């Protein structure tokens, strides 16, 4: 199976931010005896992103897409994934619960009572809106999950979240693709 990486964001293409995903994903793969087949950088243009994701879904490759799954106006990855698949977007019930747990935790840390109808909470719930039928990728950093459909996986752009989520994808969903490391003995 070929393995690809899509890095999303105008901030990467403009040079305002350095990409930290490509080199780290190569390291993560290498530690499992795997290698990267291709990588693509895409800005925050929804049509271009939809086209890239349509290719990724059609390829049958294992693809990790980093970035654009937040709730800011320039985040279009969730919408582009739905368009590429021809599916509706829907609030994933388990994602909503995980996001609500995070909202409650943050409110408790501030000594406040959480409000499920507060505009900030409703905006956070948008981060759990995925293409219909998507499954979740756990986020050990802040509980806000990523998602996947088939073998295309979507993680945040922040490395502190994305990199452990990449490892989860490879270890929990594709362990069968791991190869023994050089020098390791196999039984």
C-alpha cells in the first residue's frame, strides 16, 4: 500500500510557518519499517483541497491529511472531504461528547459553569462535524478528535496533536503494514 501525506494551510505555503509534519511522519513511518510514497502541500482553497482529497480517496492509498479541521473561517478540510466523498456533514455524537468533556474541563479549570448553548461551545462543537459515516481518531492532547473515512485520515495542523494521532493511525489501524526493523530478530 502506498502512503501519502497532505499538509494543508496557507501559512505553510506563505512561509509564515514551517512544516513540521513531513519530516516527523517520515520518522514515524521509518520506526515501523514503512516509507512515504508521496506528499502534497495544499493551501486553504476549498476547491483545490477538494480535488486533492478526491484523488486521495480514489487512490486506495493510506493518506494522512494534516490541518484545516478546526473551527476558524480558513479551515475547509472537513467540508472539502465531504464534498470529495459526495456526503453530507453531520455532528458526530461521540465527537460531540468528547468536545463537551473538554469544554467542561476548561470551565472547571476557570471555576466556571459550562454552557452547552454558549456561542464558544457551539463553535467548538463544529470541530466534531465530519462527513457522514466518518470514524474518530483519538486526540490524547485535548480530546478534540480527528476523523477518517476508509484509509484517509484527518488530523489537526498542530504537531503536538497531529503526531501522536499519526502514530495511532499506524499502530491501531495499520499494524499489518509494519515491517520488522533492520537488525531486529523475528520469531
